[in-house]
C-alpha cells in the first residue's frame, strides 16, 4: 500500500508535510517524498489527512462492554454491586456481542491496539478480535478469593490453567497475544499470585493486575502484612519488567522507587480514576517509569482515548500544574507519547509500535484535518490533544491491513453489529 502526499506525525512528534508512506509485509517500509508507484500497490490519497501511529488502550474490559451507561453516578462499591454480578453471569453470546461492539468502537475511535484486563469466554472474544484485525493482548479474569459467585469460583491451579489454555489457543493468532492476570491483589491468594507470575515468566509474556486503586486495598495490605501492595509484591519477588500495573494511583515514594527499580510498567485510566485519585504522572515520568493510558473500558465513559487525553491533561494540570503555576506540567507531546510509547510498552512492543518510522509495524491512523474544529491550527500537536475526537479518525491500518477507509469499517459488519446491540438494549435477545 502507498499513502500519497500526506502530513505525518514523525517519531520525534514533529509534523512533516507532503510525505508518502509505503507499507509492505505489515511494516512501514519507506517514508519519503514522491515515491514512485509500484505494481499491484493500493494507493490511498493522503492529502488533507494527518497520519500518525494508532492509539493504544493500555487497559480496557471487553467483559464490561454491555455495561455502558450503567456505572456513572452509582453508589460504591461499583465492583461488588455492578461489575461482579454482571461479569459472573456473562455467557458466550454476551461475550461475542461485547467483543464485536468493543472492536467496532475501538476501530472507529482510532485505537489500533489494546490490553484487555481479563474476563470470561475469552476464546470467543479472541475469534472476534482476530477477525477485526485489531492488535491486542487478552487475559482470563483470574481470582481465587473465597465467597465469589458460584459461576466464577476457582482455585489457584485451575485459575492459572484457564490462562494456560487461552495462551495455547490464542497467543500468536492474528495480532493477538495472551497475558496472565491477577484481577486485583485482594481477590487473589499468595499461591495464585506466585503461580501466575511464574507462568508469565515461563511463557515470556506479561502479567497484569489492577494496582493501588482504592484506599481499602492499601489498608488491607497494611493491616495484614504491614506493607503496601507494591511493597508486598516486591517482598515476594513477583515484580519485573513484564508486570503491568493498571491504575497505580495511590503510590508512596518507596513504591515509586520499587517501580523504577523493577522497571514495572503502569497505566492510568483518567475518566475512571477521577472518582478515586489523581495520578502522580509527572513524578513517575521523572523516575523513567513507563506510563500508558487506558480507558478502563466502555462502562467508564467509552473507549475514546481522545477523551481520556483531554481529561488526563485537565486533571494533572488542575492538581499539580495550577498549584505550582506551571502551565507545562503535562505538555501535549508528552501526553501523546504516554498513549503511544507507553501503550507500545504495555503491549510489550517497545520500538515496534507507537511510532511512525521505517521498520515499525504499520499500525497507523489517518485523521481528517479539513474540519472547522481542527483548522486552522497554530500547533497541530496541541490540536491533536485538545480538539481531535474519535469521529475525526477516517482511516485505520493495522499490521499493513486496511481496517477502516473513510470511516467505513472493512473487517466487520457494522450495521449488523449495531442492529444486534440495539436489540440487546431493548431486551429482545432474551439474554
Ligand atoms: Zn480495570
């Protein structure tokens, strides 16, 4: 494929004009000017568009896709009152529809890669995601806490075995990977934590967990172990560069040092996090810790990372920038880097994803610039963060395959999926 005469966001986050991008074997083969057309090459006219790396959602929940609109303004604890009862009654049909709508929402929002935090019937979700062409990491929801609903009750060995099986059948299929997961530390026994961590290392894949999200979680560890959650994991030697800690909000100075020392990767989910705490991102970045952004799934305000970037900028600015009178506490270029490079690291693809450069994987999106809310712009990098929305993403290419052209999704039947989603909303599907 050849994208002709377009504007690009290069690897240093500078804007370059009148560039051609040649894509071959799933990668960006060449970026140049007036590249000559080669036989059998599909040509995409790039004039009026900005091509940039696809966004990466470092933390989402396929299994909560059908909870859109059911969480906002709810009383605590949302996990025990809403999420857990819903997820423990998931069925294969519900997961298939969830994955279809989630994939469609991501494609139409410019998200080319994602890390699913783990749910049930993940083989079914994998079938859908493989067909969608998206790049993603999937997990099985892993916990062995006593008192869980019967349908999801488990022990350490059987919980780990479920991810083993998912790994065998899904890892490496299409653009998909499988990660081990710990739903949250307080829902997992020490035995389960150790077994999941060991298996992730054996398979050379990542281990993810919801971390340092609630005061109750921190208090539990202080009460039982006289340690904070990351200190506990460190004491059990379970942390390393293959660990992805979602949220990671309530961090002590010592915990941040542990993250740095062990090269742990983290991500924040701004809209969802606003009900809990403001992230300490400037301090984390200063220590060289890899930070990504996630949406926490559709139940928490949808899956547009464009929205998350705006909320993230606002919250960090309000909580840290304003008290210091420091307007550049979280500059636009840094926010894009967090989503793109931090996301690439969350997907264990440092250097091969999240950058538009020769040799990188061709996961890119085209933004339609000729619109009154985007033009004219005195600084397009700022405009990407403060004004671009999901609906401005016109084209998407993942691994060299065109998934969306002029906002028409090519790998999925959008009309059919929306028809089924509307039927679900009206309760006409009987499930
Ligand atoms: Zn989550």
